[in-house]
C-alpha cells in the first residue's frame, strides 16, 4: 500500500492530475465559503425580521394602550380611582383634555372604582382645555351619580387648575397649598418705541382692517384694546359661572374672590373655595372608605414623548411663522 503522509504529490502524478486536484480543492473552498456567507446572511435576515416584529408589537401595544390599568383594576376589586394633573393645562401633557378625559371615562366606568380622586398640581393654562375637561366631568357625574369626584390639591391649584377643581364634589387642600387666582390674562410685548429708535420700519400688509390685531410691532389702537378686554371679561364670567355653580352655597363670596388673587389652602377653606384638608391617601381612607388606590392617569411612553416633542417643535415653529401667539390664559 502506498501512503503519502506529507500529502506531497506522488512522483507518478501527472501535471493534468495535479491541475485537476487544485481546481477541485479551490472549488470546495469556494463552495464552503459561499455556504458560510449564506448562513450568516440568513441569520441576519432572521434577526432583522424578529426585530421588526418586536417593533410592530410595541407599536400596537402603544396604539391600543394595552397598558392602561382598567383590566387590572377589575381584578383588584373595590378601589379608589386616581387621576393626576401635573403642570400647565395645555394641549400636551397630563393636563391636556385628550389625556384627562379618557382617564376619567375609564375611572368612572370601571365597576371596581368606588370614587374618583383627581390630584391637581397646576398653575393654570388654557381656558379651552380646562373647559373641555369640566364639561366632561359634568357629563360623567350625571351618568354615574353614585360615584363622587374629589379633588386633592398638591402644591398649587390656581386659575385653570381651579377651574377644573370647581367642578368636583369636594376639594381638599394642604394648609400651605396655593389656591384661587380666578382671573384671565393675555400677555405680550410691544416694540414700536424700540423700532423707532433703531430706525426700523414695520411693513405689515393685511386684507381686513383688524387682521393685524395685537401685532407687537404695530401701535395698539383703542378699538383693539377694548375688543381684547371685552373678550377677557367674557371668559372671566365663564370662569366665575363654573366656580359659582360648582361651589354653590359653600362659597363665601367677597369682592376679592374673583379678582385674580390667590390664597393659602387654609384661607381657601375659610372662603369656601375648598372643603377641608386632606391627601389622596386620607381621602381614600377616611372619605371613600376604600384604601386601595388604582392610578388611571395616562402615562406616555418614551416613543410617544419623543414624537410629541418633535411634533410640538414643528407646530410651534409654524405658529410663530404665521403670526403672534397671544391667547387668553387662566393664570
């Protein structure tokens, strides 16, 4: 038997056989390399497919809001429903009507919720957003007369925040909370004097004599000022009507009540703007008599926050490009 341990070409191997062996080895190496690349490509393809499926599942989870505690609440049995409003009452955030109203509906409609506590820590904001929330609170209170709505004030419940609070059955505060500020404002700046000193000319063209209403680079006319004041007075009366309707005979009205001033929580109780002192826990324990608390607040996930911030930045830029953004504020 002829053996070739060093794998050296046999002296009897012809040049043609040597060429054939080399070609076969090369083809085998190429074939194995190709198979290896195909396996790697297949693994990456599977990885990216699983990644896209994962992203789709997360997207559907966010879209259908599967993380809302309504289903969990039923498993917990009787409980006190909690909704939080933190910060300004505006189109975005926890004080937006689009966030508060779905939470209110879930809290009231859940069979396990005994009462609803709305915790507010807000300096105020949009009268439109506050008004939408108040209208929905009134509708829900009519639809679920057995469920009480309590407001618990944290640091501050002023202006637009108090606008919402006044629609509740009872309001509880801390002695040092800031409460009140029943008034409306519209602020802005005027640059006409500065422009004259700098020699800058404002070239504003409008179709409609009042289209440049409250333009900060144009002189303010008595007509425009009177119109703006009348509009503020109208919104103020709407605010006053909500407070009077909500507080009823408990309100000890004075000339200062609707002047825009705010008071400590202790003073607010004396004035009938609030009913007593309490926290979310004490209200659930002592008033509702159900200590288990379930949070119904709509909490945004990271993808939603990023998208909303991007959209808000784009929208804000568009609004600034179109004109001044002076709007009435409950602050």
